[in-house]
DNA sequence: GACACTTTGTACCTATCGGTACATGATGTA
DNA sequence: TACATCATGTACCGATAGGTACAAAGTGTC
C-alpha cells in the first residue's frame, strides 16, 4: 500500500532529519530513511533539492517563532508575563527537538553563506521583540544588551547542554535568565 | 619543486579547513585545496583519514586551551588577573579564527557521536578551571553557576556574532562578562 | 465512474566521495 | 656520498552523492 503525504508534513519530517544529521551530513538517502519518504516524493515537494528542503524548513521554523514567540512578546499581557511565556515556549520547543536550533547550527558552518539572510532575520527579529518587551517593562537602557545577552545565552546553553549531554544545564541556564529578566523589570 | 611539510603544520592547516567547511562539508578535495597538501601527504600524516584528521585537530586545540587558558586560570597571579587573562586569550583566539569553536560546532551536529569524549573533556576542564579561579577570588556559592554561564555565554556569543555577521557582538558580550566576573570577586 | 491532478517507487545518470597503491623526490645522518 | 626514512604527486578504485525521468497508484470533483 502506498501512503500519501502532504507537503507540510514532509517539511516537519525533513526538519527532523536536518536536526539529526546537519545540513551537509543529511544525504538524500539519509533523509529518505529518516522521513520514510522516497526520492520521488522529496523531489516532488522540493523541486530544488536539498537547498529547497532547507529553505522550506527554515521558513517553517521562522514562521513558528514569529507566531509563538515574537508576536506574543510584542502584544499580549504584562511585560513580565510575555517574557516568562517566551522562555517557557522556547524551553519546550528545544527540549522536544534534541536541543538543536537549526538557525544556530547553520550559523556555525558554511551553511551561513547559503542561508545568511533567513538566519540574520531570525535572530534580529527575536532580539528586537525581546528588547521591546524589556523596554515596555521599564528595563530602560539595559534592555538592549539584555536582549542580545538572553538570545545569545539561549544559544550558548544549547551548545553546552549538547556538548556535556546534560539537559539540566539547559533548564538551569534558562531559569537564571528568567530570574535576571524579572529583576530588570519592576 | 616539492615543498615539504611537517605534521604539526598540517594539523593547523586542516583545522582551518574544518573551521571553514565543517566536518561533513570538508571533503578531502576541499581540504586538499584549502591546505595545499595533496592526498599523499594527508594520508601519510593521517592514516585514519578524515576522522584521524579531526581527532588530531581536536587534540591540538585542546592542548592549546589546556596550556594557554586552563593552566593559567589555576595558577598564575590574582584571581581577577587570571580571569581577565582568560577572556583576553579567548577573545584573541576566536577573533583570529573566524569565530568558530570546533568543539562547539561539533557539539551541535552528529559529529557529537564520534567525538563526544574530547568535546566533553574540553568543556568540563574549562568550566572546572574557571570555577576554581572564581572560587579562589571569593565568589562563593555563585562560582558554580557563573562558570557555566560564562563558558556557555562565550559559545552563544560566537553563534550570535556569526549569525548576524557582526564581530562587535562578540566583543561586547565578552566585555560584559568580564565586568560581571569582577563584580563577583572582591 | 470518468478525468485531471498529485503523490510515489524505481531505474538510471554523472560527478564526486573517501580511500589505496606506489613510484618519485626530498631530507637527515653516518 | 650512500642509505634509510619520510613526504609528495598521480593514477586508480568501488561506493555513494545529488539529481532526473517516468510509469503506476491515489485522490478529489463533477
């Protein structure tokens, strides 16, 4: 029997493959095995091949962050509630995805050349939204540095937690950042 | 004319190739072009092939950090001088190496499986040495978290500075960490 | 149930992958 | 200067890379 898939499901499956193998390490046959999709399906959904797949994956992840992280940071509730919600969302997101941020991982390799624009956009939008929330909460001049430090701190925590294979390092680092954010407000 | 190289020079050249292309992205022919060494030389110096090259590179970098960062953190001068020296050394090191920490980059990809042990060793030794210096300087119970936060913070700053292609983000982040370290001492 | 359209598996292509073999050239030591 | 040792370039290998072509099978619409 032949199972039929839609593109949006394929994107999610391919994202998992990239998280596991990296961009260069994800050969088409590795993607095939990981996702259960044959070459026919992959090249049907992504006519541009591997680069097309990666673009679609980055788009999907970027859209998710836009809707679930950046937008809420700008609009809903008090500043401290918005910032707490950001940490909660991000913690749950990466915890369920092997502690891999594809944008961060791509930034460290030569993939940065190919996908520089979406990578830049992802981090710039994140820092911008967080800075706004911090500013709204009365963080004043510190908002700028604090926003970059927190986004950077999350990336560093992902690296270290993976390196030492200890997820509690990730949770601990986020807890301390949450606490620091709250002291900046009030 | 034939130019003759020694292994230690080859290791440094190969390291540059891995920084530029990543482990999976560094094909033998790419390494050949980047380093100027032919296959004959490469497989003479590194009989085990690519994995052998990476092991040698990680060994070299690990030894450099041991001698230039961890040891000084444990021995020479006052705690604040030792910690300042660490930040200076690390800042100069990564600035002159395209803002790539090979251990961090490998930790984010599937290379982690292959090189898990040296990766773990690198970060554990770093955190340990820094914690000791902070403790010596009177940081008390905070020394533990501060040490992991700083090592993690450096990794995050590398990611973010590369992602936004803005080296000043790296310098700025390190300046703030230096300042924070000093407030923990005294 | 006919028909257009999308999804899927398979066979096949060329280029490049990592790696080996080995003759030739350079180097240091006696 | 003879000789052992180490470094180097080149030719070659099978396996796999990413990608194409296309016929068969599913799916939605009327």
